[in-house]
C-alpha cells in the first residue's frame, strides 16, 4: 500500500496557522491534499497535525470538497514533541511509520501548493524502476554557483570562468523544491531519513521552486497559482434554485441605526442585477435567514424573489422542503452562506458558496469562495460563475 503523509503543525511563526490560511480561494493544505488524492498510485492520504483548528478544517474539507477522492483522507494526531520547533520532519515520519503499516510513503509538504497529481504519478513510476530506492522532486536551474574559501575568495562550483557556457548549452543543476519525497517504509526505518539508497529526481515546473515560508513567498505563490489556473475547477451542477443568507452575504453584516432607532442595512445594487439575470433564466431565487425583520421583506419584494424564509432556525431542513416543493434535487441548488448556521446547507447543496470574509469553517466546506466580501457584490459574482458554466456547456 502506498500512502501520502502530509505533516501540518499549528506552530508556524512567520505566518500563523499558515497551513489553513486561504490561498487562491482554499486553505493552503487543500491543494496538496487534492494532488495526493488524485494520484492514482496513492491509496491513503494521512494528514498529521497537533492543532484542533487544523483538524477541524481538514475534516470539513473532506466532507465538503465535492471531490469523491477526498475519501482517501485520514486525519491523525501527532505528538507535541514531533510538532516542536526543533523537531525534524524525519521525527514525524518515523513516529508515523512506527504506528502504521504501509509499503511506500510520499512525504508531501503543504507549503508547495503548485504540486499536481501528475508530479506524484511520475514519482511513483520512478520508484518502480530497477534498483530505485527513493525519489525526490526538483526543479532545474541554470545558474552559476559560487562559494567562498577560507580566505574569503570566491570560486565557481559548476562552471569554468574561462569557458563560460551559453545558457542554451548549459545543463544547469537540480535544486530540491521540497514538494515531495518518496521512499519505502523499510528504507525509512532503516536509514531514519526521507531519502536513502539509489535516488531518482523528478523534475517539476520551474515555478514550483517557491515554497511558502515567509509572507513574501505567499504573495508570489498566489500569483503563480492564478497563472497556472489553480482556482475553481469543480463540476458546476445544473442550478435550478438560487438561495442566499442575508446578513453577511447580501449585506456587509453591519448593523446600522438611525437617530430614531430604525435598523438600516446596506445592500449592493449589482446583486439586484444578479437576481434579475437568474430570473430571466427561470431559476427560483430566494433568501433564507434566521432574522425576522421588515427591511429583509422590503428587499426581497423589490428584488421580486420567489422565496423569503425569515426566522429560520433549521436552514437545511427548509432547503430540503423547498426542493420537495419545487421538485428539484438538492444537487440543483446553489446556496450562499457565511457563518456556522450555514455549514450544513453548504455541504448538502450542489454549489455551496461564500463571501471572501466568511468564517474559516465555512470557507473550508464551500465549493466556491468569492473574491469580494459580503455586501460587495457576492451574489453577482456567483451568478456570473454559473452563467459562464452554462456558456461552456453550450
């Protein structure tokens, strides 16, 4: 059995809890979990953590990803000692290897979100080749390297200064990018190292040279991910009903009061146009909210919505009853929510979405995270996502 081992501790200093910080619409660890789950050679994906918040987010990802292969994921605990600042990754790997049975292990670093399943496929293929004991990921760099001697004088280590090669003639060097390492359980236990014996290198895209260790790395990698189009790639269901929470989605979540004590809310005009687009497509539209205030009724009436469920305490039950009423499957529903009471609905519907400023637990189960905050055109953005999906189908 081949397993992936993804260690994610909660003690990151430069970027607190970076492994679950949102990058390109998903928690950082999501991208490497996805790559591991999609690798045809990996049977189980173990995410090892010492932090309850990380555990909760990964469990939520597993349940709400919409990707069947996420069933491979198993979240396990790691000791405080293995998650300390001074503990090596090998310490965590050996702790795991002494508790679990497997044949081969792929150590995957969550800080390498540009990793894709085809890279891992190549790695496991290489491991099966004759006399190969371990595999690591690298990038090729055509750079001239120098070192200082004891007297402080510099010397080249990979070229002759009197015979400088042209770039197209220079073979360059391989540099570890830290994305993954593959070895056998026996080799790990014997050598106590992630690599041993005869080692083969798998060359990855040059952009994968960047790992996320510092805030500046984060900005670079996010731009690269967008360039590589690592964003929403999920299946867009046939949406027949579009529902949203009100506060924090249609509004910015703020509570405003006039001098007379009247409650005020700020809505966005582009969301109104979004509902209009849906209605022209004969898609049922509505608001489901736990609040019961007059201003929501006025907004729903102005938008000509089909549904307004106010004072709703069990949103999932209400959505399921609406599906029964309109003869739709829950997979044909798009729902937008931002807080804890929206989570069960977001998991159940075909397209669960949230604003950019939703709570982390909601982001983890949402299939799409908007680029804008609540009250700033979230509905319109999701509508455009749906409409673009329809155009592609046509």
